[in-house]
C-alpha cells in the first residue's frame, strides 16, 4: 500500500493534488486542518497482478520427425529420432520364413489382406522358378476360395481348399519334398478363445510357421494388443499391409515392438508381382522421417 500526505490551503486543492498523484482509486484515510490549511492522507492499493497463464499441455517438439505417426511418447523415445541406426537397434528385421522348409501360414484379423499377400508370395515363388502348393482354409469369408482360385489359375499352381484339419492333412500329403507351401487362413479374432483354439489346431496339423498380416493405419494400442495376442499363438514375424495408403505408421511399429515381431516385408501396392517391399531400417527410416507420400515413391 502506498501512503501519501497532501497539504494545501484549501481542501479542494489537496484533493485535486491527491487524485493527480494517485488517481481516482486513491483511498482517503484522514483529513485534518492545520495552521497552513488542510492535510489529506491517502493511500493506493497496489494493482493485483494477473494470475500466471496455465501451463501449456505437453507438446511434441516441432523437430520430432515421428510426431505425425501417432506414436505414444514412450514408443517415440525407444525409436530415437527414427533414423536407420536407431530403428535397427530398437526393432527386429528378418527375411520371411522359408516356405519350402516349413509351410507358411498367413494369419491375422479379418480384412487384413491375407489372401492378397498369399497371392503375392505365390507369384514371387513362381517367378523364381518354384511351383508352390497353395492351400486356403478360409471358408468363412464369401468368395475367399474363389479369389484364391483365380490367382492360382493364372499362376498355374495347385490350390487345395480345406475346411477341416483332415482336409489340410490330405493337402499336405500331396506336397512333394522341398515344395514351398502357403496357407491362407480365415480371419481370426485372437481374443476369442474358440477362434484362437481353431487357429492353433490348424497350425498344429500343418506344422506351419505363422506369419502375422496386419494392416497399417490402426490405432497403435489396438495394434500392439493384437500383435501380442497373435504372438501368444506362435507368430514371430510381421508383414504389414496397406503401406501404399497409410500415412502414419505408429501402429506398425507398436505391433512390432509389442509382439515382439520381426519386420519382414510390407504390402506396398495391389499388384501381385510387385506389391511387396522388403522392410529394412533405411527404407523404414525414409518413410518415417520423410514427407508423407505413397510408399511406391519411397521404395
């Protein structure tokens, strides 16, 4: 509080001087007459300081190249700045399991792109001079067997349709030693015990290596939980699809780390002959830190 004493011959003059010095908000504490006139004691309360602004919510630094990929902070921290060296240290990268050594079963949730991925792998084998045996166990999705049959007719390779373990066993019996075998499975909800048990039974009958097919663009937490569930069913490798359309890859990285699953190849286009791209730290770093664009341009 500021105190001032104003003296003048008249009260009006003292009050005018007070208002001029302290302003209209001055508080008159006392007045008294003196031998020279009047004396006015006034005070001014200090102006209240405005409250500090609320703290800003945590923000992603503008320099963080992983900011646009919808990754939790903990995940971004594990991946450093998204460079090739940091990705190689945090993630596993591996070639696809050898379908000639052990049947390769494409597993995943409904609509993940298993049938098209199976056709792409079969096409690659045929172009490389092999004659794979392709089997479909997807009797749930309408048209799934017909779609796979159309692919195999073009490729000139045999297709076995199996709705039961016994039929799969019969298909395996027709496989010649060293012949690659690809198995397209029905979409599976790994959190539903009957569906999970059915998939496990199929894998046991065929002794197949499960390859998780998971589309990009999912919620990262959902993708991570799904990856852990399929890892519990035996999946150790991940082939993400739709990287030609997805602009945010947080779900792919979350799934790979949560499994943990080795990143193998990525679906980067609809073509059966050229729609797969091997995933490497350098390729993935370019997709993560570069401008959003179709995956084919980044490949």
